C-alpha cells in the first residue's frame, strides 16, 4: 500500500509538481504556506494594509495560471516575489489612473475629519521614504532589507546582475538620507 505524503510535510517542489498536475489541495497548501510572504512583500511595497491585501489576493489569482509556467530554476520564493512585484506595479498603474478620485477623497476626508493620523513610528517613516524611491532602488531595498535576501537572490528576483543590485542599494541609501533629512527624521 502506498503511503500518502502529508501535505504539511511536502516540499515546495512536490507541491508545485502536484499543483501543475491540477491538484487543488496541493495548490491550496502552497498558497497557505506562502501567503504571509506575499502579503508582507506587498505591504512593504505599498505601505497600506488594504492595498497589500488586494495585491496578495491578486497574486493568489494569478498563481492559478502562472504556476504552470514556473520552471524551478531558482527558489520558489524568488519567483513568487517577482509575481508579487508585478501585481503591485500593476496596481500602482491602476491607482495612478485614478488619482483624481483619490485626491477628491483625500480632500473630503480632511474636511470630514476622517483622515488617518500620521504615524509617529520612525520605522514606518523610513518605509514610507523607501516607497518614494525609483522602482529599481525601491525593489532592491525591499528585497535585501525587507525580505532579508542576499544581493545575489535579489538580483535573480529582479532579473539584473548582483553588482547592479549593490549599486541600487548604494543609490537608495544616499536618496533615503536626503528624504529623511527633509522629513526631519535624521
């Protein structure tokens, strides 16, 4: 009698292989295992809980089709980070198209007193400054400092060289010093 492998003990590679074959349980377990990673990366990227939840849900939907294209050349989380960043960028573009609505709501919130209070947390102020960086610098900082990846792993996720990641980090640090000084944080 063949023993069934407990899904909680199955490796990502085993779950991916089964999910590619149409096993919904394996796909669900894979999502469950990595949802926190996706949400955390999305939150660091956008800084808003609701947006991060929307991005994470979008990633879950996209993975249904995208899992078939995963080749397994690198770490699954590296590939998953790329899918998450693409979903976040798509959301940013959509949000940019709706800036008129957002600005109108912001004025209304200020008038009605519903505007959120400014955070006094220095770490949140730093992440807010990170979100103002150019795309490649922001992504490099989020991967290396937010997710704790090495420069090599970040380079793989961003599809650039390791030295380019290092350069983006260096430039981001210079820009963050300027941003934090102008915000009165440094």
